[in-house]
C-alpha cells in the first residue's frame, strides 16, 4: 500500500459519516425499535469494517473510488432501511454487497487494457446474448425476467458491455478500409449498429428511459474518438451527427406510444391523480422536507408507488432534507469525476471513464429532474441509491471500471516480429 | 424535530462533508504516488527539442501537427498524425502511423522502433532527442 495514512483516514471518516447518519436515525427516527436499530447499525458498520480488511488484499495505488462506493452504498442502505419505519432492508443490503462484489469483477475485467482489447469480439457476443435473452424472455411490453424469488432486468447488463465495446474500438481508428468511395472503420459501423439495435430493442420493450443512457455512452465514445489519431472528424461530420440526433429524437417523439406522449406534455397539477400523480407527490414531499427533512421514517412518500426507486431522490429529500440528498448526489458525481483527479494513462481507460461518467450522470439527471418535474418522468434509477439488483450490480461493475482505469496494468505486449526489430535497432549512438 | 433534530441533522451533514473532504484529499495524495509509479515504470523519459521538452505522461503518446495530438509540432513538414509512442515494460517504441515524410531514428528510416536513451528522432524537419527527464529547477 503506497499511502497507509490515506487508507486509514479514509476508513475512519467513512465510518464516522455512517455513524453520524445512524445517530440521526436513532434520535430523529419515528418510533425506533432498539432491536431493529442495533441490527441496522451492526449491518452497516460491520460491512464497513469487513470491507476495509478485504480491500487490504488488493494492492492498489488508489482506493478513493472504493471508499466512495462504500460510503454511498451504506448511505443507501440507511436511507432504504428508514422508509416507512426503521428496519434493515435486507433485500437492499444484499444487493449492496452484490454491487461491491461486482465492482471487483469490473476492476479485474478491464484493468489490463491490452487483454480486454484482444477479447473484444467476446464483448460483442455477450451483448448479442443479452439482446437475445431480452427478445426471448422479457417480451415486447416488459423489461423484466421473473425468476420467482427475484426479477432480473437484462438490459441493465448491456450498459457496462457497451461501455467496454466503445472503449475497445477506440484504438481501431487507424484501420481504415476502402469501401466504394469511402474510407471506413468497420469497428465504428459495428458499434453504431450495436447501439442502434440496443436502442430499438429498448423501444420494443417499452423501456424508453434507458435509451438516453445508451445514447450517452455511445456519444461519449464517439466524441473521444474525435481526439484519437487518424479519426479525422470534420466539423461537417459533427454538425451532421448533431442534426441526425435531433431528427432521431423528433421521429422518436412522433412515433412514441400515447402514454409516453401524455407524459411529455402533461401538466402534473391538472392531473394529480393520473399521469402527474408521482411527480406531484414527489414535489410536495421535497417542499415539505425542506433543507433538513422531516426526519428518517417520518415522511409520507413511502406510500407512493416506486418511492424506493423511481422517485427515491424525493423520498430522501423528504425524510433527510435537501442538504443530505444533494450531498449524496455529490458523492456519486465524485465517483464519476474521480478520473479527473487521477487521470487514466491510456486512450482505452480514458474512453471507459467517459462512458461510465456519461451513464451515471444521465441516469441521475433523468431520475432527479424527472422527480422535480423539470423533464418528463422516465422511471430510471439513481445508481447505487435506488432499489434494484440489476441496476446495483451493473453500477458496481462500472464503478470497478473506474477503479481499474486509475490502477492499470501495463502487461507485456507480444511482439510479432522480434528478430526483425533487432536488426533495425543496430545503430545506437554512444 | 427542530429542537434536537437541527443538531443531529447538522452533525450528519458535517460528518458527511468531512468524509467527502478527506476522500478528496486522499485522492490527491494517491495521485502523487501514482505519478511516482508511472515515473518508475516509464523510465521517466521525455522528448527534447531546442530548449523545449515534452513529457511522456501516458502509455500512448500521439505526435503530430493536429490540435488533438499529445505532442503538437507546428510544422508543415510534420503530418497531422505523424507517429505514436507506446510503452511496454519500460521500453518506449515509436511507430509511424502513415506520415508523409516518415520517421528517422538516428538517421535511419523506420516504421517501428524501440527507443534508447539519447536516440535522435527526426519527424519532417524537426529533430527530437529521446532522453531522461531533467529537473528544470536545477
């Protein structure tokens, strides 16, 4: 470990932050059962301590993303455990642990960029498999696979795969091929095709809220490709791409189902029992919560559908106040922005970070602005905060990718013709 | 709520604020150790030309005339995307990425070549020396 003091202080202050929140729950919570409270404390603080020891086995140069991840995950456990009464939300607690494990998976998957770039065809195959699963098992009006004891949203798992696909294609920009009159990079065509297919599939499943997230991941990769050698994107190409996006959005709105168009143009205060119900209740809750909130488990929003996922920001605002809710958002933004402090050292990892950052930011914006009636309500989750196993797992994987980008492996690259190169390197001056 | 609640909310917010601050400070401290690691890995090399040095700060460094190049050489004899330098196990390699005037290392034309300290790289009419990074304060 290169910075033992940073590690110890980070551990200590994450623990203090969670302890502070638990104190608030105990003194401000509604009819707090001591037994339930002790279980919640043991779960949260126990996970903190276990994670510190587990992380000691990983020889990383930076642990900031890991500690921020732990901070926000246990914050979400405390939030979710206080909605409608103080008791440990075991389901969310387990998904948080899954998210932490998933972050380790993501970390190992993309740490060595040369290895993952050599396996990029498998990434495309995985995306194809996930799309096949959606077509076969979810149906045209659903996005879930019901396994009885749990439900899975397969489209969520495409997000990290698409981020990796964008990043692996970045180094292929030099390999142009002549096709008719055009110089074509096949990877760009494939990537665009994959993104378009995923978006169409989401349309078919009526999971329209996820489309902006996929589009944002692709756009981040597209924009970074401009900076890559030999990309040669002209201003005309950029303007053309912008116009194409606007036309696609216009066609999308025109062809959107009735219920979507109703949401786009609804005045929530004229329809407080119909399409505007969740948003109007969310806005009332945010206003009632004020800066400091009503206190954990003292709100009413937990009686509204999707209070723990789609309008979770409003539920937190109501019970914990706008200050704590905004600080939660800041922590997630800091996770996404951590590569700005510790920049990645390769184009692959740079693109990876941009894709993850785009996905997190768009998801948060859709959820928060949707809850506040600034944009139409989409039903997208906030990463790490909203309840939902698939979302938590994929968010964990993407956070692990950010850690990997800041702790890269520079593995030995196999040289195709080592003997020829030796001949060339003959003239070495003194 | 607002009698004791205000105090406990303030305590919670302060604890979170402090934690976020500590994590940001820790991140900056870790950044310096990452730089040290990079220095030891990359042999801390630079390209030097007429009193100006270009630090090789990542594992793929693009050299060219284009604004997006990591090392930008304002010279019409240099292609917009001229060469790329990569590092593997502490050894830097320069690769021609389709330039018009080519790359010369120590006067010999090359498409790809492993670099050694004090190699002279010629890109168009520009001559760069590949050398150990020197402390400017000295």
